[in-house]
C-alpha cells in the first residue's frame, strides 16, 4: 500500500489516544422504530456475544487474498508517530483497510483524524465480546448516525428553551475493527465512506464536539491562571493569542467553562470540596489549623482556618488584634471575619479567617474559642472592633483580660447618623483622638454637652459611659500599635475584591483568599530589603541618635519616629531629682509653662518612662524621652526604647524554624525551574521553524516527559487526588444555606416642615407658588388642572379639599422590605 508521507501533525496535537469509557445509549442514539441505533440484536450497551474464538478473520483477507499479509510491518500504525505521516485527505477506503493497529484506541484515533480532515466527526458505537467476555469487535460511526427518539420531544408542550436541533440523520458511514486471530492486531473489517449529509468546511470541522478537547497542558495552564484571579474570558483570549487565532485553537470558550464545572463536580458538594482543599493544604503545611461546624442537617455553618505562617506571625505580633465582619464576596453571601494585626513594618498581617453564617453572640464565642485553640491559648493584649454588641459580649467571655477598643471611624459615623449635628461630630472627634489628660478630657466633654444641649440625650449618655473604650485619655498606656480604626480590615476587603467575586463558591473563595494573603506577605520581603539596603539621609539636629535609630528600627517605623527628633528641640528640662532607684526629669515647653511631663530614668536597666505614656501606647519613644537623651548627651538609642516587634531583628527568633519548615524558600529548585523555562522557550522558538526538527524534538520531549512521570510515580509522593480519595470528609458535610440580607428596620423620624422656596409659606412648593409666573395656578388651565372651583380676585386658587399625600421613595422601599424584598427588587 502506498501512503503519502504528508504531515498531519496540526490536526493531531489535540487528539488523545486514551480509551473512553462505554456508557448506556441516550434517547437520541436510539432509533424511532422501537429498536436502538444499532439495529435489532444489540442490547442497550451495544454488546454482542460471539463464539469462543479470540478473533475473527477479516473481510479484508477475502478481498485482498494472499496479498493481505504483504508489507505487513510497513502497514502497521502503532501510535502518533506513524499517524503523523498519513495523508488523511487523499487516503482511500481500500488503503485504509490495509492498516492494522495495536489496540482499539489507536484505531479510533485513526478514524477520528480521518473524519476531521474530511469534514465530519465520529463516535464509538457497539462492541462485541466472546464467551470469555473479551472484546473482539468495535464499531466507530459518524456522529450523525441513527435517529433521534420520538419520545424525547413532546410536541404538545411549551418549552422554556428552544429544543436542540436534530443532528441525527441516519448516516451509514462506519469503520469496524476486529482482533485478528493470528497476529492479535486490530484490523479494519468494514469501511463505509458514504454519507447522506454534506461535509463541513475545514474551518467548521474543528468546532464539532468530537474534535474539541483540552489536553492536560491546557488544563494545567488554565487552572494556574484561575488560581491567580484571571477571569475565564481573559484566559481564553490568552490561549487564542498564543495559538495565533481562533482557528488554531482546538477548543471553544464554552469548553473551558465545562471543564471548570467538571472539576468542581469531581469531589461532590461545594463544602466537601472546600474542606478537602484545606485538608490537602494541611498535608503540605502540617501546622495548619482548620475547624468547621455543621448543623443537625449536616450543612456547613462556620469554617475557621489559620495556616502555620499566620500562627508564627501571631506569636511575634499578636499583642494587638483587630477583627471585622463586613465582607460578603462568595456564592452563599457568608460574612467573612478576619483576625488581623501589624508586623514590624507596620503592614497588615492576617492571623486567621472565618466564614460564618450569622453574627450573633454564640457565633463569635465559637470563633474566638477556635482562635485561642489555634494560637495555643495565647490571648491578645488588646482588641479593636467596630462595637458590635455580640462581639463585645463574646470578647468579655473569651478574652476577659484583653483591653477592648472601639473603632474611631464607626463611632464618628454613628454620631452623624444618631445626632446629625456637625458641631458635635467635630468636637467629639477632638475629645476622642486628641492627646488630652483625663481631667482635660472631662472638662472638654462636659462643656461640649452643655453647650449643645445634649445632657438628656440617651445615646450621648451611653457613649460617655463607654469612654474607656474610645477616649485616648483613658486608653493611654495600653499598647495598640497605632490602631485606632478597623480601616486596615477594610483595606484587606478592597484588596480581596481583586481576587474574588460573588459568584465564587467556597473552595474558590478560600483558595483565592490564601493567594491574596500570599501576595500581602511578599510585600514584607520587599520591605526587609529596603530596611537593610542603604541608609536614610539624616535630617534632624541629633545625627548620632538618628543614625542609631535608623540601624535598629525598620525603615517604616523609623520614618514614624523621626519627627520626635525635631519636636525634642522644644521641651526643656526644668528640674532634676535624684533618688536611689531613678532620676526624675521635669520638662515643659516654653510656650506652655503650665503643662509639665516627668521622665524617669532607671540607671540599673537603662530604661525610661514618661508620664505621657506614648512609649507604652505606641512602642515609640516620645519627644520628652528624646529630650532627656539629649540632656544626658547620649549618642545611642538604648535597647530598652526599641521594642522587638519594631526592630529589624523581629523575626530572628523564628527564622531558624522557618528555614527548616515545609514553607521555606528553596532557592535551588527555584533556580532550576527558571533555567528550564528559559531553555524550553528558546528551544520552542528554534524548533518550530523546521518541520523535521519539530517532529524530532516533539518525540524527544514526549519520551523525556514519560520517563520523568515514571520516576515520579515510582516515588513516595502523594498527590492531591490520593489525598482526596483517602479523605473521610466526602458525604459528611453539605453546602451551607444562602445567607439572605437582613431586613432593614423602619426608622421613625420626625420630618421637618417643608416651605416654598419663593414665599416661604407652607402647603405648596415653587412650582405651584403664586409668585412663580410659570405656575399653573396663575392660569385658568392650571386651575382646572389642580381641580379648583375657580379664581378669586387676586387670581389665586380658592380653598380646596386636602390633597392626598403621595408615598415617597423611602416609604416605597420600606413597603418592599416588609413584603420580603430589598431596595433593589431582589427576593
């Protein structure tokens, strides 16, 4: 047989030689005459049983006689390498029947490539077995073979969607393969090339479902892009750009969506998939802490997780914790509670995260208890929240020793909504944030309340009773690391919005959340680089002290501390008192002699303490202490004034553990990866220019990949699939319920009296005012329009009956809420 050696590699790159599973026939594959698409004699699975022979003699032997075995080895098609040399455009049916294959999968690949080059697609049909249940025959038919069943369409009913077009037309094109009795090879025993339908153009053939397939490399690249937050349409556009056009891409955009949905359905439910993802993550990071809670129906209610890096961060920087629950960016609208703090660069870090179904006291108590368990029972020293009542009770129960501070931003917003008095909001902000003494705060507060007449206001009284939770004068001395609001949590929500959308399910949400946190952690390494490379330019009059602070503090903290050197020029030491244990310096400013500060210096420990308590509140020496250092002619910042959490060596205690842990940075493997990527890219550019070099390089790469996979499979590595199969979570947890938006309560407000903008009278506006020359009330037409009886001598309307008050937009929204809808019309 003569086979033209024209390369058909372009049409084979996306075809897979893997065998497909057999399935029961659908209604579309069955005939309309009561028999199936295979004709009488075949069961639903297309199986037939023949005698006990291993194989049957081919009809090709009868057609070709003794010449059938001529050039037997040359006519063998054993895989992709041989199929690449076949010209499927010009090969005839007689030449096709001379080919033989090692198994059915190669035979199906041969017929599929033949169909793709000739304008149709194929599918697998019935098989035939012998008495030993061995497959001896396989049929491959045209994708338009058979007829659609009459019972699959009910013509008397109205359909919500248009039924799919009928593609089955009874095409008789077929290729049948048998096991040869003597050689054990699969040979073509029947080849029918007649079609009763038109063949498609080459540009349309690849769009048929039988020719569309995403290979493993495309799936891996798609999943990698999805994991970094790239959307599916942009991923498909990237594939098109790489392939050089839509016509060169072996799949469509809808195939990508189908693959994404298929991957999500592999494990089962959404909650189960999320828990298995966390379980597989815990396999790689043994220190990861995951806890979840399900209701009596098995539905997931709460999900708590914290990885080992977060736990190490809490061990170093867990003295201050802020948490908020204001973010709902997942499929079930579950609130996300984030426990956060600040690192030694004053950057936000995340200690733990929780997805909850509600925000009551029981929920917050449960998640705080899980937080304690994850952090080995180490409670934070200070906690800052938005003032939610359930949070406050839970903190008092679980963290009784922690100092609870309220968010300044939420307090200012509440003052505006409760009082609507700009003067109160301005003065209240000063009372809350200014560095007053306690007696100064009390004087300013009572003066403000009396001046604005708010002594009997219940909300103001309740706010004053909680002054120890928000007033700087009362909070001074408790370390909050510069936290005054939960705005850092809001910043995390804004950053997380770049990674997730409301359509994401639980698994995708948790995975994208972890990637967002990983990106945040990468900024710390960059800040470490800026802190150790170069020295800041000295700007203050005290160069020695400033240089010492720059060497010990991180760059961000040093910039926050440097203004103290300029302010230290103003305070002057008035008196100096000696005792056996300390030296006390009294300082004041020349502009305000009445205000004094006392700085105590303990020579044994070389420590300082100021009456302003700024060092205890922020961890940064105040200008009074710096003035004393200048007075004592010190040239070095004492170590007692440098907190470990703000120093460059903050992570020195855990650096040795991190380098040995499972989350270390392996520079050797990373460099190897970069080098191989560069070499492969250069090889691809050079090899694709020549057809022979491309074929040779493809064979070598496939051989190398197969060998590496064998080495990988022979090892002790455990993949994600093995973890999933060994998991005990499947079927135990159901998906959570969708959290509906809370029903807004109607707020009773006293509406102000509305007056006309022209005459300042009641019961009308500028449009209907008699002073408006365009008013309808000044014309007869206007009088009849408004239903008046006539005009008086002055041309104005006579007294009429009261007009019916029209409902406002707020009233309509409240009515919609009462009936179960929100203001946007959603149920």
